[in-house]
């Protein structure tokens, strides 16, 4: 993968398709629109699974299942998005980070998939946990926009 590829984390996807916070929604929509228009980005299969669960069950105004399914299917079938997954060895790397760096397990799995695919930049609200992974650059697009 290109050095310019950034991973879009679950929370960015959720903010793009739900409106719990209008400012975050607008920023996340802009990030996703850039991908749909050709900017290189990826997400993991796990991120899409988490997205589906969160937007259909865990937000104050859940999306209809069919609508969430269309979003997931659109990303999976798109030539604009790269959806990555992990090999079994990545599980062992993730477990090691849980033990030695106290990274939450599910975040460690996403990071392991990133490293496996040569992706070193993640766009996420979850700066603290991903910052514990060596070799990753963590960008919180909501914080970065506040500084401008």
C-alpha cells in the first residue's frame, strides 16, 4: 500500500453517518467524501463490523439495518476503499501489545492489521490507545480542526 494511505477508524465512520455531534459529523463527512472522490484510504473488516453494530444498536437514533447494510456493502464493493483484514499471526502481535503496552484488545487487532498491510497512519478519536502502538501516527481530525 502507498505511504499516503490512512486508516479510517470506526468512530470516524460512525460520526459520518450519525449526527450526535454536528461539528464532528461535518468533519467526518468531509473525510469520507474525500475518499469517495479518490483520496486513498482504508479501513479494516473489523471497523466495518463495529460500525454496523454501533449505528444499528448503540447510538441514540439507530440507523435502520438496511441503511447500515448499504453503507457497509458500498464500502466493501467500492474501488475507492481498501478494506484490509489480518492474518492469524496478527492475533499474536495484538496479544503481545495487550500484555506489554496495555492496549485494548480490539484496538490492538486493528493496529496489527494496519502494520501487516504497511498502513502507519490512523484517523481516530481514540488517540490514547493507538498512540501506544510503535510505528503508528495517530491523527484526531476533530482535535486538529479545533487548532485551525
